[in-house]
């Protein structure tokens, strides 16, 4: 097994590939502001899962990176809410992805609990 087998990895990567092109639909003046922020936070979710998995030998390190991933999920949700409010023409797309990120956050949280109780160092 490797990180590519984790549901949280697969879902976070899939969502990153959805968020990236949507962020490019923002007005030009937002591409390097809010657009850049949401692209970075969405990327951070998947990247922290991968980096944490590389440190899985150390349970506390692994959990720390999973928590970073969960925090980046919350940050991405915050950016989605801002975009949906500021740009009503994108609201429906952002709200649909928001539901998927809420599901991802729940899965990451459940996986953190699994690692805390079942992981051997």
C-alpha cells in the first residue's frame, strides 16, 4: 500500500483538479489574489497527505501532516464561501464543490482518528 491507495488522497487530488480550472474563471484582478489562495490551499491538502505518508514511520509526524491537510481543507472551504458570495455567477459550482470538500474533511478527520488509535510506530 502507498499514499495513492488512500481514499483521502484520491478525493483531494480529484477536487484539486476541479478547483484549479474554476479558479481561473475568476475576474482577472482575482486570479492572483483569491484565485491563487484557493489553488494553493487545495494543493496543500493533497501535498500534506503525501508528505505525511512519507513520514508515517513516526506516528506523531504522520498525524501532524494529516492535521495540516485537514486545516487546508477548512481554508479551502473558506475560500469557496468567499468566491460564492462575491461572484454569484460561480455560486452553484462553488457550492457543489463545497459539499465535496465537507465530505473530504470528514474523511480526513476519520482517518486521523484511525491513525491515532491503530497506527504502530
